[in-house]
C-alpha cells in the first residue's frame, strides 16, 4: 500500500509584500436587464460599451435649483439588454475558468438591487444557462480525458486534500456505498435534472486547450448560504424527523495552516461530469431560502456561495499513476457568489422575519462597502487602517481574495426602471469605488521537474505492445470471438456432402480434397503458431534477462541510495545540531537585545533626568542672576539714598555753623561799632556798615520746580554724555524744536534761534524720524518770582523695536531779572546764581518716544 499524501490549499509565498508586486484593479462589469413592461419609465441609458448614463425620473429634482442632473459611470464593459448569456460568459467567467485550470483562484459575485437579475445572471434558465452551469461545462469539457478515479483525492476536513492509492480509493468507495448516512456521490449514468437538461446546447460548449496532459484532475463542489449572518451548508443531509424536526446547524469559519479562510464541516462532493455537478447544485438550490416580496416574487433572502475546487496532481515518470508527493499537488478554487439584493423596507413593506432578513442583508452589504472603501483609502493615501473583514461573514470568508489570493470580478446588475433610481445611484457609486481597488496578481505555480509528454508516451507504448503481440500471435486478443470467426472464415468452405445415388463418385473425392486442403492449412497455421510461440518464448527470456539486469541495477542503486541516506542522515544530524545552536544563539541574542533595550531605556531616563536637572540648574542660575541684579539695584538705591541723606545732614550742619558764625560776626561788628563810636566822640554820624547777609537755606536747597503744562524730562539709566558748548546747538544738524503751546512769550531781546529745525507743539514719530537732534523749551517759575526758560537738548536714535528714542545730553537756562528789585534780592540773586548756566552737574535725563508697532 502506497503512502498517503496531503495537498495544500494554494497560498502566496509568505505575507511580505514587495514594492514591485504587480497589481490589477478589480474587474467591474455592468449588465442591464430589460424592462418588465414597455410603458415603464427608463432611467438608465447605455452610452457606449463601457459607459452608462443615469437620468432622473420625471418629477424628481436632482439638486436644489430644480434642474435635472444626469450622471455617467464607466465600467470595464457594459452589457445591454440584447446581450446573451454566452457573450457574458465569454468576457467575464471564461478567463476565471482558464485561471482555475492553471492553479489560480478566482472570485465572481453579482451585486445589485433586488429584482435586478442577479440570480438569472448566475444560474440562468432552461435554454439560457447562466455563468455557473457554463463554467462547470467548460471545466469538465477541458479536463474530462485526464480525470482521476473516484476517491483518489480525499478531503481532510481542514481545507486540504489527501492522496490515496487506487486500492485505498476502491476500499473508500465500497465503504461509502455501505454507509447510508453519508451522502453518495452522484453517478453520471443517472438521468439529469430536467431543469438543467437543455441549459447549454452542444453548439455553445467550449473548452480550454492548454490543459496539462501529464496531470490528473478531480473536481469537488460545495454549496453554502449566509442567512442572517449565519453560514448553513445546503448539501448537508439532516435526518428527517416528522415529530420533532431539527433546525439546520450553522457552520463556523476557520483559518487553515496557510491562513486561508474556509467553512469548517462543510460537505464537499466529488463530481465527474457536468450533469453530476448540476444535480448537486440543484439539490442545494432547493434548500435555499427565498420569499415573496412586493418587489420580487422569488426574492433571495440569503447570500449563496457555490465553491468549485479543482485538485491537480502530476503523473509519475512512467505516466501511468499519480505521483504520491504532497508537495507536487495544487488545489485551486473558484467561488461563484450570488449576493442578495439590497432593498428598502419602505418599498417592500416587509414585516417580521422579512424585515429582519432585509436588515441583515443591508448590514452585510454595508460592511462590504466599508471594506472596499478602507482598502481604497489605504492604497490611494498610503494609510494602514484595519479593514473590518470580521464584521460580516461575507467579507470574512473572502478576505484572502482581497489580500491577493486570486482575481476578483464583480457584475453589477441594473434594473433600468425609474422606481429603482435611488438604489441604483448607490449601487453605481459603490461600483465606481470598487474599480479603484487593486488586488495583487496571483503568482504562477512552480513547474515540477518531470519530463513532459509522459501520458502520451505511456499510451503509445501500450498501443505498440498490443500491435506487436497481435502480429506475433500473442494472446492479447485470443479470447476475442470476432477474431476466431475471422480465422474460421479464412479456411476453404466445405462442399455439399449429400449423396443422391450409389454411383456418385464425385462428391466424396471433392470432400476429401477440401478436407485435405483444410488439413494442410491447419498444419501451416500450427507451424506459424509454433514459431510465434518460440519467438514469444525467446522474447520472454529476453525480458527476463533484462528484468534481472534491471533488478541488479536497482539493487546497486539501492545500495548507493542507502549510502546517500546515511550521508543525508548525518547531514540532518549536523543540521539539527546547527539549528539547536542557532536557536541558542538566537535566544542569547534576544536576551542581549532585551538587556540592551533595558539599558537604552535607563540611558534615556537618565538623560531626561539630567536634562531636567540642567534646566532646573539653569533656571536657578538665571534666578540667582536676577536676584543679584535686584540686590545690586537695591544696594545702589540704598547707597544713593544714604548719600543724599548724608549730604542733606552735612548741608544742614554747615548752615547751622554759618548761622552761628554770622551771629558772632554780628556781635563783633556791633562791639566794634560801639568802640569806634566811643573813640571818635566828636565825629558825625557815619554810614552804617552793610549788615552781613544771613545765610539762607534757599541757597543750598535745590530749587523746587513747579509743574508746568509741558512734559518734564524723565530720568534714564544711560551714562551722562560729555557736556557740549552752547554753540553746538547752532550746528548744521537737523533739529526738532519742541515748544509747548502753554509757554509764554517774554518779548526778550535774546531769543533762542535754531536753524534747520522742525517746530512742533507736541513730539511725533514722523518728526523724530527726520531729525537727529531734539530740544525742549521748558518754562517754570523760580523762587524769586521770575520765569526761567530752560532748553533741554538731546540726541534722537532708533530703537530695536522700530521706534524713535531721545537721550537728553544738556540743559541751558535763560533767566530774566528786573533792575528795580530789592538789594537783598539782588545780593541774594547776585551771590547765588549766574546769568546763565551752561552745565548741569547732575545726571542727564532722557525722554523716550517709542514707535507703536502695527498688530
């Protein structure tokens, strides 16, 4: 008994997607069904073989201004109402059957509004077979001469196939026939169902010519439906119980070892002809859930999926038996999906179960739209959003196809009547979005290294062997009755043997002559047969010698093979040792990597902590500098304050000492006067000496400036500039002469005249921007009641903020006196001040005018 092999479901090599992977867009086709009545309004027009145009029905305003808005949609191809089922099959399904034979997967589904002709497109009717029967017919017409015997391929219930020998296949067949609970595989000799008897005429049959003749094929079909988001097997035979009927059990989706999705526990039936496949399909079709609604008399209430699985295994080197190597077996499948139509409950008026079914149908179709939309966004925008395949059984089952497991084709069925305009518009938008999704192109299967033409050579060898055995009298056809009759007819015919009288001397000699002739022919044939037997015996001896030589050669080869096996076993041992060593090193590398990651995290945390501390230190340093500057300012202010206080106390002490000295001088003068008067008694009255002026606090006290309407200069921090001469104000530079409007006109002879000056009553940015110098004419009332005029001068410069600033550098004072003033005032004024003060010992003040920046 030969070893069993296990076939794998086709899978792309690995999950890594390279940048140079070729992709094809999803093929979307459109089919327009005829109107139900001639007087119905049509809203769909076929512009070309790739474009349709939607017309809003009468009374419907497509936009707010009330104008009709016609929209056009493009497809890979549009099929009009005159398109036949054969033309549709040639363009859409035939390439998928060719890919199926070439070990590539495919998905074909119909989509549209309820009553748009999806089931007719997929199934068809008598005389007008749909895509499903035509696909099966083409498949069996192509592989019929190369099919394997029944049960050579056996499903393993894990989305794979096992290969059995012919003996095991025969035992499996007897076992299946004895088990009544297991559904039997249909027999091709049974009469086909009348529903499919005349679906496809012989003239419309087609086949694929590039079939690999050196392989054996076997076809398995399964039929499921997705009802209310539950999966049910339509080919499962549930035991009939009239008292307590059992509801069918739902199936679950699972993922095989190649990450392909499949329905666990689904019945897979092996079929050998188109009629058998029709019978299996019709058996499941009778169980499919349909109902009568307001829009469709036989509305599908579930999504049906008919799966065709093709197993392909190459022949051995002799071309006689299937190669028992599981790595050389390929399994491809084609899913034909008839989606239930979307519908609005306001039109169908569904209630109860019909309402629940409609909700689940619309929800699953909405999930399909969402998945397509996310796929398109990921491909066009480069995002990596998760596609919600698991939200619905339909999308979860076919997720592998959208990930690149095969070609995807969609047929959009359209009902052109005006009542379906809104639903048709949504279907068109979904179809337009689907065309923008690209699916990876399936890769070709690797070609096994066996010589081509093995089956043909094996058949030619058998025919030649039979011919030679016939020529040499071999027993190949010895039991054939026709050959024996021909051999008897080749002998001479016997003459009439009836004797009419005793004197008849011709009949017996004639009979003896014929018998002798037949005897000679028999002897000749015996000699020929003897020669042929001797020749056959020599051939058998030659065959025996060749067979013994072959056996010796095989024995030698087996010895060499044993040596090779030993070498392979030693190499396997070494390989296992290296693999164990590699695993140990990988484990160590993982540990080192984890340790490195921990150290890196510690390093990052320490760096962050160090940066935090550096920032904190920087803030503390800056705060310390600010505190130092603040303390320095406070110390300077305190120092300045105490300096003023000390100066004030010194001045007060000096004033007190001067007053005491003045009192003593006054007493001394009075005493001197008395002495002088007594010594010159006869002398007349003399002039009284000038009474010394008592020192006043007004001399040393800084004059209090009375507030005037003009702005007073503000103190500033910049250092005091060197004092300038009075003539500097009459230079050639441009000045801003700021004379407040509140100043009084004194009508004096000497007036300050500044050439190249712009006179203003209030400073402005425009005037300051044009000049380099600034002078302020300030008037104030002095302690003696006279008006003093001060000319406060400064330099104009630009600031970093874009404005203009003035730094005061010098003050000139102009004073006017009345000659009729009292002598004491003259003495005080003459001894206290000069006519003109050209320098100011105090620090100069500055008044800054900042330009206002635009927001």
